[in-house]
C-alpha cells in the first residue's frame, strides 16, 4: 500500500496539468529509515513528449547523489498519461528498474473532465501489481 | 615500464545487485569504458549483457564517468584514468 499526503497528491496533479499535453514526471523521496514520502522533486521530461517520458540524465545523476548524501530513497516515481488511463503501459513495465519504489500514474486525459485518476503500482521483474493508495 | 590499467570504483544500481552478490560498489579495470565493461563482465558474469546490446551501450542504461554522461565523452571509447569513478543508473523512462 502507498500512504501519501494530500499535499503530494495535489503537487503531482498540479505538475501533470501544467505539463499537459506532454507527460510530466518526478519523484517523492523520503528517509531510507522510514520510507515515508517527505520531499517532492519534479523532474524534467527530457523526451518532452505526449507519449513518452525520460528523466534528464544529468538531473538524474544529481538526484541519486543527493539521495546517497541524505540517506534518502525513491519512495514514489510518478508520471502522467495525457490521453490514456493511469495504468502502466508495456514500455513503463519494460523500463521499470526500481523494484522498491511505488510507481504512481496519473491521467490528465480529456474524458476525465478535470477529475483525478491517481493509481499506484509495484513493478517487479516485468510484472505490474496495483496497490491500494491511502491519502492522509 | 608496463603501463598499468587503472582499477576504479563502480556504483551498481539496485536492479544489478543480484550480479554482485548485493555489493553496491565494486571495482574493475580497463583503459577505456569498453575494457572496463569487459572486465566487469569477467568478474560478474552476465553484467555485460545488461549494459550492452549489439556492442553498444544500451539506450536505457545511463553510465556516468565522474560527473559526465559517457554518451558525451566517447561512449565505450571514453578513456579511464586512475581515480575515476563510474556510476551506472538505469534510465527512468516509459511511455503511454
């Protein structure tokens, strides 16, 4: 189960809506000791695409170095789908490489008419499993 | 005098830890990145395949020599010097 504050849910949605129709991406990190998400870091989508996202490689190096220095971990890795459901695609599953992270997807597709669709998955060894989300 | 091949530290990402028995930092030697990856694969069999495809670095594996993405400094031809450090990070990417 992913336990996350309303503040972070809102921040992820604000980022996704701001970057729409391109996909938005980022992370919520937290102390390695607790695994509780405490810090939102929006990442640049280097692909700048409505159908693809990729963390900018230099921004990503800095992120991982900071995590090491601060003894933090990636708790949530999120991205938006801008014309499809908030469900991992085949490419999302193929490239997922953080088995300990919660992969959050949000959708900003038009049919939702501004409603939120926020879902969380574990993606391990090529299998995505949806998990409950508890918003605090 | 023989030219010695530098042995440097390599940071291993979570998904490759099974190859290194869980070691997050390992050593390998080589005078270029290609030699380094070959030595890494000798020490930790299977690792080469995770990094290379058709003799090139895989598109969705980021490799950094010190603070540089190796794609900008010659990819597999990038020269390695003693005291360098290598960081391997799978790209965080996907698509709808």
